[in-house]
């Protein structure tokens, strides 16, 4: 069974890139979100198996969205999408309940490995 | 990866982001402490950086990264520090517009602008002046 995935990023460019990397490899993007607020709402509605979460987004940051999702579901499987230089923010996200992170620009192998490991930890 | 598809997406989103950045800088011209405008400029620079790095448009990634770094300083200060600083931010915007235009017109990665990178690095008194570095994110 494919892992139902929520992809949250304010850039459709990045959402499309993640979709293209993961969909042929056992994941199904069931919903996308363009900001943190939408990500929380999409999580409530779709209860995905895994979430990829950008950090810098309008309306609500990815970190705040992680906090709210983890409050809803302490077992939520969230992987942060970070850029170089965002180490402090990544640490904050991990402390807030994110399972791991991937770094932009995305390397397909690293993305898939990280997402699979995060799902294994969840199981 | 379908480069043509991502190039088109990049041009579409970068153009929108630059228009948004331009509006935010105009807001900052009226009121240098407009928090929302500061956030918009920061966020647009960050987003363009990630997209450009993904397509190996290094000059755009470097310039947007430098602009993002400078906006971090502005965020910390809560305001743009005077007309000269605002002018440099506008120069950064214009540089990005020019580079994105080159991608649109030629389908080639634009050349870097070391002078503009240095100028942006000198913006603000509370920040060190790091050498231009290759952006990989």
C-alpha cells in the first residue's frame, strides 16, 4: 500500500519536485498545502501517513504547523524541508516533534531514504 | 527531471515573487518598519533561492541568498535602516529581475554580479561582511 502523503510548501515548484521524486517510489501525494495553516487543516482532513513540511511559509510557519499537528496527533510522521543555514530552525522543528529533515535542493535518493526511515520509525 | 517543466514553473513563480517583493519594498519606502513587508521580502528571497538552486541557476541562488541574509538583519532590527539600505535592497530586487529575465529570454543561466553581492554584504552595520559564497540550498 502506498504511503499517503501531505506535501506542504509555499512554492508549487518544490511541491511538484517532491511529488515527482516520491510518487513512483511507493508514496501517494493525497493533498498539498501552500502555507502552514492549510497544512494543519489538510492534516486534520486527510490524516496522511507522512508529511513533508517546508519551514518558511506564509500565514503560519512550518514549525508552528508541526507543533499544532503533533498536538492533534503525537505520532504524526513529519519530515522538514530545510535549506542550508536553517540548522537552528530544523533543531526547533525536531524538538517540536518532526521526525527528520531533508535539505534543498533535493537529492532524490536522500529524500526517499529519509522518508522511508521516518515511516519505519512510525511503524 | 523534466527541466523545461521546472524552468517554466520557476519563471512563473519567480516573476510573481519578484512582483510581490517589489510591492513590499515600496511599502517599506513609506514605512521602514512594516513587519509584514519585511517578512514578504525575506520569504520571497528564500523561495527564489531554493528554486534557483534546484535548477543550478547559481547566480540567482547566490543573489537571493544574499538578499535573504540581509533581510534577516532587517527582521532582527525590525526596520530598514535608512534610504541607503532600502536603495540597496531595491538594487538586489532589480538584479534578480534582470537575471530572471535572462533565463526567460535566453534559456541560459545568468552570470553572477559580484559587485552587487558585495554591496548587499555591506548593508547594515550589525552584520559581518562575509565573502560571496556558492549557494547550495
